[in-house]
């Protein structure tokens, strides 16, 4: 669809949603095929999600937003949706992402504690309450497919392609590790829980003060996943002493949770996430021409190398050392011009 035709479709949608003649302006880029637009009419604003329905359906986002709101969390309210056209109109939560607040030198500890307290509140709920009916599970198949991004995208980009035997060994070792990551409770996993996707909502108290966005890929999975997503951020260095303090804060809320089980689960799922992210950042460059993510790859490699020091990940560490020597752990060049 041409840009002009898409704009006509958006105007039609906004008119039907009660926003005729509203001004529309770009709001935020996204690593997916979605884009976000701010809609203005006088002093009122809303946010429009524009997503190709065959690639990024809007129904999961709307469903999880309503579920989180029903539990008292700070997700945006949904005003209107047209799933067939991939359009979703929602509450505008503003511009104060944690990332922007941190860039303005706001209290780092307070923001991260708010994020961890949000996870604690979510994870204290019974799984039957926290997880909406029918939500997919973070299965070993899905976790393995994500870990494959390292092989499928990053390795060819740095000249380290592997044969079928080494791929099979990689996947088998991950499956062994995943079994050791599931000793923690299962809950709702938002899956991209980090400071870019968290917002401070002034004027709201309690759980609702932490705005949540980018949760359309939510699954039912280990409680450790979102915690490690927050403290081992691909885009930002989190001070080690703060990570330790946040871990103590989380564990203090769950006295029956074995700290060693939690540490092991964080290590396994952190390493899995880092392999996934290195591959995705490479894919964004090579396939989609989005080269800006490449600058984060050295940080993600550091996080991965630290995670695989855990004894539960020794087989993965050995595979990485045998397959990707230190000299190959580089930032891939951007996509060559056609």
C-alpha cells in the first residue's frame, strides 16, 4: 500500500474513532515492522499503532493491555482498533520513558526499584490470575528458535558459519540448559521489560505509576526472564552494585524462592536472550537496513560472556569458545549496498 493510501486509511479509522481531522505526527521508531504516531486534536492526544496485519497483528497488544489494566498495572487504555487494517488507537502515556529520565540524570535507583516492584507485584499473583487464558507458553522450542538467531544471522555476518552437526549440538545444549532454568515459578512474561519500554506516569500511585508498553509478545514462562531483561540491558550498562541490590530486593519479596535456582535461571535465560539479541541486531542491519543497533553488540557480547560463566552453562560456553573465537566476536559490517 502506498503512503498516501495508508494515510487515507488512517484518516478513515481516526474519523470512525471520534478523531476527525486530527493531526498525525511520528512518535517512535520500532525494531519491528510497527510504527507509532501521535494523534493531536486541540489539547487532546492519543497514540496510534500502525502495523502490517500479516506481520504484526494488533490483537495481542490490545488483549494484553486490557489484561494488565484489569490487574491494576499501568498499560495504555485501548480506545479503538481495526485488526484487519492493523490499526490500534490507545491512550498517550507521554514521553517520560525511563531511558529519557535517566538521560536527564533522574534517580537511577528509584526508577529501577519501581520497575522491580512492578515485577514483584505481578509475580506475587497466582499464575492463573497473572497469565490470561490461552496465552502461549515460552516453550523450549520457542527459546531454541530464538537462540538460533545467533547462528542464522550473526555467524554468517562474521564468517563463522556452522555445519548441521554443530548446529544440532548447539540446540541440544540449550535444551539441557532450559530444563535447569525452569526451577522458578511460571508467570506472565512481558518479554521486553527494560527501560526503553517503561514510563513514569506522574499523578498515578502504586503499580499504575509504572507505565508498560511493548508487551504484545507476552508469554507464560519463568519469572526470572523479565528480571534479567531489565538488569542485563542490551542498550544500557546497569551498574553491578545496583544489579546486586535489585536482586536482593526481588528475592526478599519471595522468601520461599531458592536464590540459587533464581540465579541459575537468570544466567540461562540471560544468555539465551543475549544470543537472540546479537542475532536480531545483526538481522536488523543486514535485512532491514537498520544499522543503529550494531553499536550495542559489544555490550551484549560482554553480557553473554559473563552469563555463560555460570556452571549450568559450561556446555554453551565451550560451544561458543570452539565456534566463535574472540577475534570473531566483532561488530558485523552494515549491509552492502545493492
